[in-house]
């Protein structure tokens, strides 16, 4: 099977940037950020100016996924009220420049913490509590933004939000299924039956995790940016808590196909994370087991979609070839969360 690739023509892209943005005279330089499992992101440099370009990955994409226009529009609305959201500069689609639509935004200065963090910050016992509290505080700050004042009423439908989320992600899994996984049908039925009523409506990032926030270079307790707004909407705030907890790995977790610095000593446990969030937000966490189980299920579906693209031969990245094992593990962890074993 022929692998579908992607292309970027840098000369016309540079001219577009100069037409839309007041840039220094120096030539455009660029570098690709470390490869993730989703959209492709590039650092753009012209003299002392820096920006970030985001575009979808190569190959065929799931319906409504990787919508750069929606992400660009949301950032335009939320940036004035939530300064951690990058300011968007331009949105463009032109096959003479690249194969898919893309947008360019400001670069947030700081450190993105993935597997490691700067040694100058100290040991994980020192840094862990600071980063834990920082992530929780930044999430609560986002949820405090008035989505109506931001003009985001039409970016989502709060009524029935979690029910649509559950059913939508189940459909995504069905479309990406490559093998039978023990227990997945049982977990899906439980999720459909256990959907909580939506107690309130806030902005929902829908991919809120430690390596999607930018940390101040000199102060791990301070956030400078929040990234990857592709899935953001309005709905149940606890859905973001469940997702953050699912990504918030521990040393006892099975292989989840992701890196989790939070498994190091000093970082909050999932229980401590939940208790801190409840204390700072004042929200009732009685049903958090549901949101955590759904967080594991969503991550399983995301990895399954990527694995299917690899299995179909539309991408060649060998990292993706073992993700089916991580999918199985995440379904088991969803059952554990359902039983209250992970908090």
C-alpha cells in the first residue's frame, strides 16, 4: 500500500508570513517540534521573531478531526480573556504552500515538561508538588473564564454533553477497530449507563495534561501558556479533570503508550490530585471514577486511531506499531477506575 505523505513549500509560506505579519528582514528558519501523535507543529523564526505553525498530520484523517479553522477561531475568542492561550496570527489554505490547511500563532516562552524537567529546578521531590499544584490551578483558572463573555456559546452544546461525548468516542473506536479487545464492550455499556448529569458548564479544553502547558523557565509553579486547543468546547468541567487524571501516570500503571513524568517521587498521586482539585474548586467529586474511566477510554481510542493508520500503511512511524498493546492496557485501567481501584 502506498503511504500518503505530506508536503510544505517554505518559500511561498515565508512570503505569506511577510504579507500578513511585520517581520524582520532575515530569512525564515524553521524546525519541527518533537513528533507527537497528533497535529504537526513547527517553530518558525525570522530574526528575533518567533511563531508556531500547526497543521494536520499526513494521510487520511478521522471525520471532523484536526480542524485548524475551528482551533484558530477558538483561540481568537479566548485569548483576550485567558492569556495562557496563544494569540493566533493567520489561518490559511493553499495547495501551493502545503497539502492541508494550517495556522500560525504566537510562541509561548517556557518549558514543556514531558519525560523530564530542567535539572536546575531541583529533584522530583521538590519539583513534583509545584508542578502538580500548577497544573490543577491552571485548569481551575481556565474553568473560571466566562465562556459567554468570550463568545463561545456556539462552540459547543452543554446540554447532554457527556452523553454525546461517550457515544461519540464509542463511534470513533468502532471506526478504528482492528481487533477484538476483551472487556471493551462491557466498559462501553457501563459508560453509557453511568453518564452523570452535567452540573455546570465551563470551557473544556478536552486534552488538558501536563505536556500541554508551558512552564516558566525559572519557576515551575508558574504557567506561561496552554497548548493544543484542537478539541476545546464548552461542557462539563469534570471531563477535563478525568482526562488530566488519566494522563497523570503513576509508577504502578500499565504501559499506556505515553510518557508520564508524574510517576516520579514527589508528584501528587491521582488521589492527591483529586483532593487538591476538590479543595480549590469546591466541586463535588463523588462521580470522579466515571470521569477517570472515560479518560482512559478516550486515550485508548486516540491511540487506536493512530494504530489503525499504522496498520493500514498510511503512516510508517514504527512507534505506532505497538500501540494496540497500550490500548488493551487502557481498557483494563478503565475497568479498574470504574471499580474505584485507582483513586
